C-alpha cells in the first residue's frame, strides 16, 4: 500500500461496499450503481518498473466459448445490454516505444506446429459476403496493434477459415461487436499452446492454456471426430473454389469469344456448344453445378463448427452424398476440359486469338 494509482475506466464515482476476485476478474459492488466487473486483470499482476524492452505478459487461461447463438434476428440497437468480455485468448504485451519494424504473434500447439500467425503489417480484409444489416453491427478490422505502451490482442481460438467460394454473415449479430462471417474456422482443441511475440529483434515466449467451456462436457474422441469431418469439409471446399475460379475465368473468355468468331460460323457454333457445357458447372439446376454443391458444404461447415460435439449421422451422410456428387462433377469437368474445351482452345490459338484455357 505504499503507492497507489487510479483505475477508474468507466466506473462511476461511487462508494464500493465490497470487492471480490473471481478467476481473473475483479468484481466491485457499488453503493446504488450496480455490480461492475473488470475483466481479466492479468496484466496488473505483471506490471511495474521502467520498461526498456518489449514484454509479453503471461496470458490467462482461455476458454472455448461460443458467441451469441440467437437464430432469430440481429439484436436491436435499443435492446438493453452490456458488453461481454473478449471471447478467446487475451494476449497482452508492452512495447517501450513504437517499433520501427513490424511485430508478429505466432501460436504453436503442443507438438510445435504453427496454428495461427498475426503481424502488425497485415491488411485484414473481410471475405465477400452479403451484408443484410446496417454498419452498426460491424467493427473496423485492424491488424495486430504495435503502439508504444500496453497493447492487447484477442485471438478467437479458431484455426484458419476454410477457403470457400462464398460466405455469409452470421445472423447472431450484436451491436458494438463485429458480426462474424461464417464459416469462420474450428476451435482449436483444449490443451497447452505457446505464444511467441517477435518484436525489436527479440522472440518472447509464454504458455497459453486453452480449456473447454466449463458448462460443456464432451469426450476428446468426439472433438477429434468433429475435427476430422471439418478438415475433410475444408479440403473439399478449397478444391471446389480452385476449380470454380478456373471455370469462371474460362466462362468469361468464352463470352467475349462469341464476337471475335463472328467471321467463322462453324467455330462460333462449336464455341456456343462448349459454352453451354461449361455453364452447367457454375450455375443452373444441373447436377454438375459446383456452386450449388459448395453452398451445401459451406453451410455444413458452419453447422459443424457451431457446437462442441461429434458430427451427427445426418451430417456425415450429407457430406458423403455431396462428396460423391462433387467427384462425379469434377470427373465430367476434366473430360470436358481435356476434350471439347481443349480442342476449341487449340483452334482459337491457331487463329491468333487469346486462349480459352488460361
């Protein structure tokens, strides 16, 4: 008690009748001004002294807690509410001065494999998705902070987002909190991780413990089964996205080719037939429509990542059905690409025109 510092934040000037510590939170009972909670005061345990080098503060235990699960409509602006603590691993670090070079935070699992990497010179960009709400339900994206003094970064405990052709905003939107785009990535398994901060030519390390939501009781085998299906979904969606990108580029070239072949009726007619066949893979009601297949599997990835449980039998069945449909569609696409499409490409090149196949 030899020295005191104010810690007011948004706490009103009021008598405090009682204080208690719950985990890493400080709870204050005020005189007529309600209960107030200072979430995760871990940095207060490790501050003090004059800093001459960057310091990575030991992070508190992080819990896998799902966000708002409301499935009706975004929470209105006038709905009474208060802010929740940051969801995920709260990583605090102190820089004696603004760094000249970018800083980086890396997360490694217990076997030394990189899980996530964040840098102060990143340029975060939202995946394209249809926004069905006003900007009040969005927050600006920002890279890893690198200010002189205390910095805080929150990792949401999720792995990389699947590379899907299309994304959606979650319907569980809350004002003042950024609305997630789904699928957003699967929670990492509970366990021990290592946080590494690279700043000022130094690498600092701290241990991070990730635990289950204490209200959830799930067997490790169930989480392993969930991860297995999610990884299969992610790989399948990535394969669809790569193929669709190629198909859409070819479809665009075929549309412009129609005018360029106006003087060659036979080749123009061939190009029209090929164009129609290519169209089956990125639109319409054809079984080969990769966009439709991706839509189902993207929704399933969102469904799988949204709970702490093993996949259900219907989820497994949906994946198997659409995986077979995808394999058949990709085989048909390869037949088209190696046959009529390749023949058209050769004839177009022979005319000195831009190729059909990039």
